[in-house]
C-alpha cells in the first residue's frame, strides 16, 4: 500500500494545480460530527468526501485540528504534530487524506507559527525554568517596569483587546510574581521568538511531518507577524498606529522585511517534495507589500483580502481586480480571491447590511456591525444573498485561486443571535462583550432540515458546540440537494463550468455601458458581466452559461452576474 506521501505525489500530476484552484475552507470543529460529542471531527470530514467531490472543489484547507484548549478556536496549538483526540487520531488524518486524494481533492493544512498555546510543552518548560534560560528564550520574556517589575514592559495592546503582556509567577516555593511574556493575540497564545534557531528548526520538522503524511500545502497563520522589534525605548502605543511604518516594512510588529528569510527556508522544504508543497500566506498587509509573501522564493501565494473588505461596488471591484492581476503578473504568483472565512462576517450577511460591508459588516450607523452587537434585524438576508451570489460568480470567473468558506455554498447567513453564555471567541471576552466576535460564522453546518430529538440539523447526534438557530433548517444541504434552483446547485454548476472553461490566466476588460457594470472576457469567449446596479441590463448575444439570478428576455437583473459564451 502506498504511503500518504506517495499517494499525494501520484495523484498530483500538475505542480501548478494551485494556481487556479477552488479551495474550500473547512473549520473542522463545525463541519460534521461523527461521534456525537458536539464537535466536528476528522471522521466527519471523511464521511462528507462525496459531498465535497460533488461540489467540485479542487482542494480543502483545514483550519487547525491539533490538540488545543480552544482558547482561540484551535489557533492555540498544544502540539503541532498531532490531532486533537476529540477530533480523531493521526490514523484518521491519514484515512481522510486518502479519501480526499482518491476523490481528486488536495489537502492544505493550517500552520500557526507566530504563537503556541500556553499548554505547549515548550511554554510549560519556560514557566518552570528560570529567567534567562534557554527554555524562556523560545518565547518573548521581559522584565516588567516599575519598582518591582509590576508594570508591563510597554503599553502595547493585543489584537483581541487588553494588554499584550502577561505576568507570570516564577517557579520556586516563593511563588514570586516575575517576568512578563508577550502575546499578540490571547494570553493563552504566547508569541514565539523567531530570532531563535531552535524555533526555525522545529517548524521545518513540522512542515516535513505533514508533507510526509500527504499534505499538499499549507496555509500560514499570521504570516506577517513573526518578526518583531520589541525594543523598549521606542515602544510607545502610538507607534502601533503609524501607517507610514506599516507601509514601509518598519512597523515594530507587522510585516517586517526580515520575515521573508523564514519563508525562504520554508520554500527549500516545500521544494524537497514532488510536486512541491504549496503555501498561502495569511498576511493582512498593505496591498503593495503582499507580493513579497507570494513570491516563488517565498510562500508562493498570499491571501488578498481586498474584495472581502470592499463594498458591493463596481468601481471598487474593478480597481482591486486590476491591481491584483497586475501584481500577480509581475511576480509570477497567482492571485487569490476570498469573500468569507472563519474570521469575518459571512458575505451573504455583510452585503445585506445597511451601510456597506468591510470585514465585520457595517450596521445602521456605519459602525462595525459586530461592535454594535450583530443585530440580525438589520440584515436584509434576501438582498445579501442575491449580491453574494453575484459577487461569487464574478470571483469564480477570475484568474487565480478562489477560496470558499464552508457554508457559503448553502448561502448561509451569519448567526447574530448567539446567547452570551454560548459564545467562545476570545474577542468577545477580552472586549467585555462590546464586540460579539467571530462565533457567528463558525456555527456548525446544517446538513439536514429536521433534527432528531435533542440533536442538531444533521451535524451530529447530540447537538452542536455552538447552537444552530431554528432558521438553519431552511439552509440545510439535504433540502438544497433536491432543489435545482438552490444556492448549492448554483455553486456546483459554477464550479463544474469553471473547470471546463478555465484556460490561461488572462483577462480582457470590455467597455461597459454603465459605471455599475463590470464586463470582462476570459479565453475561449467566456464573457463575464456583473451588474452592481439595480436596473436590468442587456447581456451580450450568446449562450447564457450560468447566471446568479434569473435572466428574462436576455436581460440580467440588478445585483447579478452572468457567464455568457459569445461566439467569436
Ligand atoms: C488568524 C486566524 O485566522 C484567526 O482565527 C486567529 O484568531 C489568529 N490568526 C490568531 O492565530
């Protein structure tokens, strides 16, 4: 029997498979629960491979499935080379990879190099070891300020709210308050020190570990945060808000030029494999600096969150698409496109909010919708879904890879009404409930319309770790399977056609009659017309291959996209 790595090599004929791949993000704890403990698991994913195959995606990206206390939904990793026992075993991972590969689907795993969890053996060792020890040297420990070191080394704040430093108790019988460690995210996520060679070596081992087990690629968490300048003399809070530093690669925490030497090392490991393993950077950086992450000598691809942050607006979309395609052409990378993931409000909801979108959505007074409490009453779900389908059909026609988030193929809306007692996201706790956080897009998927008593909508036999609202029944996969007009059927058709139509990565803009319209053509006479306005639009004469809304009398309705084959 071939090893998983051999299977990966033999099923992957094309080293460039990732360049125009449709990648489906699975948030494993919320995908499918095989053993009825309320948490999704690897066997659950394996059981849904036929669904994934039918959907027509090229790859899955799995958010972390590693052992974790779930202080940050699994992005607090206890052990990088294992599976959370609640999600399965390494053997389950192998089985899942084999089943996905058998179905022609590649596997991308999530690597979290900026921080470990506080339960990681290294951090436990650091806590038990004295100041100045090698064990502390793997993290960022500093003495505090003030007479007795009672003040944090500086005033910097963490992403999830509150200070970025946590004080520890020194080992020994006195239990004396001691040094402070740095955490960009939750206090359960201590940052690693990437100036330490041991940290480098350990991640190379992890990359080989998963590559040997058949992973085809990696999604790199917080790729722009690994190198820092924590020089206390300059560490004022204002520094963190200096846009000029951010743009120039001189920000103390983000997107420093030195970070790319790490990815040059990683690239060597990726290239040890045939085909080379791929990687995509999660890097929320200034658009001009993204190309460095996507370079062929680095990670090869970087998420482009520009469309995700834009409004549903033709002008913004056109500018973003043109800029990203030009960048990709200049660097040899391929573009990436994404509207939804586990960190942002689902796009079917963002587009149904009163004031534009942005990653958290914009509520009635233009403030971040999540900061306002995520009130579902503000959402026009029908309009949101109409626009989301239009935007998705546009995205799926673009050269480059399209990243889809589980549930968007069902047209799922964000769940705004999660009771406080059920919330899990550290953003909610560290911001004292002001910002409701990201749980609303992480509610487990509805597979069936009717729950068996006491259970969930087909997610698992004993409920779901984040409760599914009653209205999820209307979005169930089983209902949509049976409906040719469903969003699921629409995604399947779009993905199948995309495979058929995709050729070279070129795109030609066509003059559009209206500022609210984008019109471009891909090779082979594949015309794409997106109507961002509300008035119906005459389509070019040809065969309508697919539209995100019903076309009547050759007219595309408002807030809709069509693919048309025009004979040349
Ligand atoms: C980005 C991940 O997507 C997010 O979910 C996580 O909270 C942070 N990185 C920290 O790991």
